[in-house]
C-alpha cells in the first residue's frame, strides 16, 4: 500500500498545525519548513478546509489552524479523504476488471482484508497521538 504525495503532505501539514495549536500557521511558513511549493500547499489547505480538518483565516494576519482538536482527528479519516483509490489490484475496480482468474481467485479477499487492516490501524491513531509527547517533532516544527 502506498499513499499519494497529497496524503503525505496533508499529514505533514496537519502535524505542523497540531504542534502549533496556540497560533496561526501561514502557507509560507509551512512551505518553507517542508520544502513544498506554496501553490501546492494552498490547494491542499483548501481541500483540508473543505473536509473540515483545517480552518483558514484570510487576511494580513491570517493563517491556518486545526478546525477541531487533534485528539478528534483520526489518521485513517484523513487518509480516506485524501486518497482517491484503494484499488490495489485490477479486480477491485468495478466495471473495469478484465482479469481472467477473478472468478476463482482468492487473492482479492486477502488483499481486501489487508487494506481493511491497514485502514483500521490508521483509524486507531489520532493526530494527537502523533505529536503529543513527541519532543523531537516539536523541536522540528515549533
């Protein structure tokens, strides 16, 4: 299982916001910190705002902050919103499966359970779990 770059950047940005809960974080600050283009981060912040993870305040003294407490944001929820494809093999694709062995193949069930286990593990972790008592991360992102 591999997450797309958008999901990776979303999780980084959310961790950055979780570490800096007492203040607003600007797109420029996050862009400079992670070496990600401001344009890309603006699109990402817009998507995270739309999905209810981030609150964006416009204007000269604006910035980003978490829309809800880090303890209420499950990593699995973020991944599900950011990822557009959990079809790890062709037979997962409804209407586009041309695999000859699908009717007799047991691999699909195994892979389906593996994806579910992956997402279940991510659901067990909150954004707070990633940042709370993580002093090295705080030093990097504060």
